[in-house]
C-alpha cells in the first residue's frame, strides 16, 4: 500500500515539475543548443547558417580585440568587486555595530532600485567634462576638469565606480544579514576581554562571515562579468576600446556587424570561463560552510 | 514537508498562470490583409522629426488609393537597424522602409531589397528630377534598390552673439579659407572666437589655454569612417577620396597622407587650446555644448536646422558655408532612399507607395514642412521658401549642393559598420596621441581592406 502511494507521489511530482522543465527547455535549453550550433556556422541573420567547423574559434583566438575585451573585463571585475566588497563590508559593519535604523537600511538600497540605464545617464551628466556638476566643482577647487568618460585611463575606473555606487547598498545588506547570524555573546565576551572594535571585526566578524561573503562574491562576480548597460549608455566601449568589455564585444559582433556565428562563439567562450570561475568559487563556498555549526 | 510541497504547488501554479498569460499576450494580430482587397502596408523610418510629414504623405496617398492603408512605424536610429535586421531574419519585415548609405549594402548583398529598375522603366520615372547623383547611389550592376527621398549637406554653425562680441563680422564667414598648414582664415576666426576665463581671445598673447571658457571650434571625432561632421569635408577639400570607386568600391584609401594632415591640423587646434582635448571632451553632443555656450563654431548637417534655429535652441545661431580648401569648398552630401522588401506580399502596392514617396506630390508636402530637403530639386526650393517664411537663413546648405563639384558622396560599400568602428578608433587613438596620425591610419586602412578579401 505504502509503496504504491509513494510511486503515485513521484508521478504527480513530475506533472508539477513539467511546466518548469518545459520552460527551461524552451527558454534555456533550446537557445543554448542553437547558440552552440551557430558558433560553428557562418550566420549573418539574413543567410542560412553554413557550417564552418571551428573557424570562428580559431579566428577568435587570433582576434586581438577579443583578448583585449577579456582583459578589459577582468580589469573592470577587479576594480568593481574590490571596491564594492570592501565598501559594503564597511557599511555592513557600521550598520551592525553602530545603528540598526531601518530608514538607513532602506536608503542604502535606493541606488540599487534605480534602473541601470537611468544610473548611467545620471552619472554621465554629473561627470561630464564640460557641463557636469562634479567637474564644475573640481575646476572651482583648482583641480581642473577630468575626462571621466573620455580619458582612456579614467573611463574604466569611472564605470566601475558607478556600478559600485549602485550595488554597494545591496551587497552591504546581504553582508549585514550574515552578520546578524553571528551570536551577540561573542562580541560581549570579547568586549569584556578588552578587545576594540577593529580587533572584533578582524577576529569575530570576518571569519564567521566567510560563508556569506563567499556567496556574495560568487553572485557579484558573475554579475560583474556581465557588465553591459552602463557602458552601452555612457562610453559605448570607448575611448578607443578602453571600455569595450566582452559583453559589449559580443553585442557589437551580433547586432552591429551581424556576425551571429562569431558572436555565438565568443559567448560560448564567456560561458565556459564563467562556468570554470563558478565551479572554483562553489568549491570555496562549500569548504567554508562549517564555520558556525 | 507538507508545508513545503504546498508552497511548491502554489509556486508552480503561479508559474503556469504566468505562462498562460504570456501565451495569451503572444497571440497579437499581424494580418495585413482585410476583406475586399484592402491592403495595409508597413512603412518604417527613424527620424521622429519627419514622421508627421510622411504621415501627411500617407494620408494623401490613401485619398488617391482608398484600398491601401500605410502604417508608419518610427523607431530611434540606434534601434532601427537592429529591429529591421531582426524582422528581416524572422521574415516579417516592413513592406517599405527608409535606407541610408552605410547600412543598405548588406540588405542588397543578402537579397532583401527588390530591384526597382523594371518598375522605373515601366512607369517611366524621370530620374533627372532628383538632385544630381542621388538616384545613382542606390544602384548596383544595373539594378536599382531604392528611389531618393531627400538629401543633406554640411555647413558651419556659429553662435551669433558670441562672434559679434568678439568683433567678428558675420558676413566675413561667407568666404573663409582653410589649409592644413596654418588653417587659413578659418583658423584665425577660430582663434578669435576662443575666449578664456579672463576674457582674452586666442590671438591675445595673454591667452590662457588651460582656462578656456568658450572653445572656438568643436570637433567631432565620433564620426565613424566618414567624418561627415568634420574631417571628411576638410580631407575632400585637399583632394582626398575614400575609395577606388563609389558606390561599391572595394579598396579604401584611409592611408592617404592628406587625411593624416587633416588629423594633425585638428590636433594642433587642441594643442593651441582652440578645441577641447578628446580626453577632456564632453560625452554630450556638440549641439548640447553649443547651446550651453561652450563652443563658438562647429560643423553640422542640414538635418539639424530645426535644432539650431528652432524654438528649443537656447542661444542664437546662424549657418555659414564650409571654408574653402586648396581644392575648393567640399561638402559631404548624403541621401536617403525608400526600398521595397523582396518578401512583401504586396509588391505592386508597395511600388505605388514608393513611387508616390519619390514623386513631387509627396516631396512637396515634405518640403513645405521645412524639415529636410527633398530629393526633387523643385521640392527643395519649396523647403527653402518654407524656411525663409519662418525667417531662417539656410542658403548655405542649398548653395553647396548647387555648386558644381561642391559636394562629394559618402562611401557606400559592404562591411560599412565594421569599417566605421575601425576608422573611428584609429582617428581617436591618433587624436589622443596614442599613435601618430599617419601610422594609425595606415594600420586602420590595412584592417579595413582586409575585410574585402
């Protein structure tokens, strides 16, 4: 009796899973396979895709612009993840140890709630070399105008800073939630032993936060690799490809030059890179799971 | 356990409901045919300024052909070509759409545009009624892939109050000269128009180029492979040509030393403080900077007339002809055309519409609205009159178009958008000083010509 009932459950479960599975197959599985197929074809959207073997991949390997894009992306990820995580950690600790105001927490989330395109346009105007408020301020302080988006050395740090501004609040909130899980008595006993705030942060908060920190890093790293909208709004990959990140490269190949096959090959490469990075990070995440148990 | 499975069920049913809603949303109508032989044609364009004029044409067309309705769709330039290509790939393209020189070759190559020559022959369309050479831009190997609808030329636009304050007589702008060595009288004007924070102009020995308040000349370096809004015109006035033949050339000539000379002249303006440095330039468009009083002079196209002379302009502007170079005054001239999709189910009706668009009946309407200069010469006169009646002096654009040898066509070839990116990057890297102009252009030219192999 009992066994048949269990089997019935399983069959019912498949029925309930079906919509999701179909959705996944139609919206993820099928496009992924099509993408894989296009990556070995010559396809301009207006012709029939013709099989070219590994040509797209060998061409990619020799394409300086592709490697440059990857390099620029890594530069962005380092700048963005570095600044964002450090800032978020600081903000979260302040929220954790200093104030627990809900208003403040809500305010921190505000930049994250603004659509990326709006964020990009907002900062483009603020930072404009000739008409921007920030440069006006800098000039009146005697520092002189800075070409935030137009100077090849400044463009990427600027884009990274904008996204850091937009995402720090959200990351801080995640870290803050992680900090709330750390038992209060640890801080109390440390305080009795005469530890100062900095020491408590280093010896208690940071080690016990590691699993949450790892999770936040995984999520934001993948997101960071996919930087596109801020660049598409502000720099268009310029000046002279200083901000032509890999997503923008793929976008240009696909929708400006209509090299669909070539773009698909680049996208597959990016997916592989992200897959490897995620696998490494997942391992790190699992390793640090047992800290608070 | 029980609670979790309930939550799961709720989620799943939500997902299903959402899926159903999505399906329902998908089943929109896309039928062109209606009962009684009535036909609806889709017509696409990108310029929102022109939509009203073409809607007026569509209404007039409907009156003459009661069973054909024109449905106009306008989308911004950046999305227009992507949407169009996607729709072509999906087999649901508009019956008729507006084309531009650097984008239409790929549609010709992929067989998406109907050859209009048989229709033109059958209906005896007079191709000489159009501004010289425009009709030929859209032909290849005896086939015709569009009929011309309008044209544009380039001119100087200047801040009238600012120049007056600097003691410049506006009439003196009519016969400026230019050369790449000392910039001619044009550079003298630019120097005079550049003013620093202390009110000293560029000719004053006390001029402080680190504190420029108004730049004499705003260059355009985001101008693709054509330099339509700047370097292309100067290079042409030195005798530079883009290609072995135009349209449909296969050998670009960006390594011409005369082009490098022009870029070097631009760099000298930046070095003297007359123009903003590229790495300290604005991300905003030149017309925004002109309106903010940050620039005194720049080069613009006739499609911008309403932006500079219209109600939205914050300052007073006027147009002057481009300076004349060693080979004379040369302005880029560009034209748009209307094309028919090979996949349309209503070829004859689409031809009727294209023929109407390219006829005086429609082009006079467009000209009368004074938005662009129509391709038909008489209709252009109408546009000039309409501008005059609004008190706008746009003679410079017309004179350049009418001057013998005064204009040159922008390149029309395959790989247009790739060439555009390569050349723009090369010019910017030269202006930024990452490489010298000559070797940057040589390298770009090799890359460009590699595309045609």
